C-alpha cells in the first residue's frame, strides 16, 4: 500500500497554547510501492502544494529513503522463506506483499537481480518504533530459530 504519513508536527513558540504560532514544521514520510521513485514523489508533492497556493511552504528531503523493492509472493525464494516457518511456528509464514521497510533492498532486487524477503519480529502490541517498543525473550528466541531454518534451507541448496 502506498502511504503518506504525517509523522510529527511542531510549532514555535512551543508550549504556549494561547498564541498563534509564528512558524510550524511537519514531518511527512511516504511508503512507496513498485514504480514509484522518491524524487518523483517529492516533485509531485511540490507541485501539489504549489497548485493549491502553498508555494511558500519549504519542503526538504531528509536523509534516507529508498525506492521500493519487490519480489512476487509466488516466487520460489518467497515460498522457501515461508516454508521455513513451519518447523518453528507449526505452519508456514504468511507472505505479505509489502511493508513499511525503510531499507535499501532495491540494491539487491533491481541492481543485482536477487529476490528479497524480510522476516520481521513483532506482535500487534509490540509498539514498533515507539518509546516503549518491546519484544519478548521467547519471541526473540523463536525468531532466531526461524533465521537458522532459513539459513539451513539455503545452505542445502
């Protein structure tokens, strides 16, 4: 799913609720899908703001951000990674076609022609990227077993 997320808003002066802010900042992040490129999306954001009379808003691209990468869910590599979950979790992993992964995976997928997969470790209550992000030791141990299964599968060819 392509997304545009408002990640943070700050204003100056901060902390005084009785004043109209003199300036404000917003942090926006985009989760891209195949055929979207970061520089093109940035240009579209500039155009969108200008068309609506907000050309005076400064937009700065922050460090990081990568083009999307994708391997079809029915690719043999993805099926092998999914199968590695059975010995650990009692069932194969369920591939998800895309995720919010700010990783430079396109280097492997597009430039080197390699299939890619990411096997995350979280539960809905893990508070991912929050100040209280957490994972249980049991989940961490099982994830280590999963990674071992994946490596073993590929070592066997």
